[in-house]
């Protein structure tokens, strides 16, 4: 996992473009591309939160990073506890509020951001 996190955090994502955002039951897929580098898919597995508010025009990325802490992780866990109690049953049979979580932050050149809180991350070229 750290290899994937390091690859995302050490890569230069500025001027890449968001091509597609796909959400299903257990993952969010971020598809981005750059003219010379081609396309990359970032899979956010077993997500517990997603935020993208105020999308208007730009899909050009300024920065992308993964952190172990973040407001979306905190808000997502608090919401799960509020809705399902202090010790909820494992979500989807695999998620546990005590798990380690990652937050992916994608900031666009217009100042807007996508945030995804998830249990694990993979990359597909």
C-alpha cells in the first residue's frame, strides 16, 4: 500500500485532467489523463465518504495527494457512529470504523476539490 501512496504523493499531477469519476457499491474510480503520460485509474476501495461540491467548469488538476488524516475521514466515521452506533457491524462485511483510513485530495486549478475517504488505494495504467 505504501508504494501506491508514495507513487501518488510523489507524482506531479498538475495539468492532468479528470476524465471520469465512477462510484459504485464498494469503490470510487478516478480516471485521469495527460497528453504525454496517457491515462491512469486510481481505485479508492471500500470508501466511507466522498465530497465534490460546487463543480462548475475546470477539470484540470493542480495537485493530488493521499493523507492518513482529514476532515472527510473524521466526518464519515462520526456519521457512521451516529447512524449505526458506537460499534457498528462491519460495513459491506469488510469495513470497520477502527480500520486505518486514507483520504485522497484532488484539487483543481479553479480551487475546487474532490475528497474521498477509503480503506485502500490501487492504481491501474
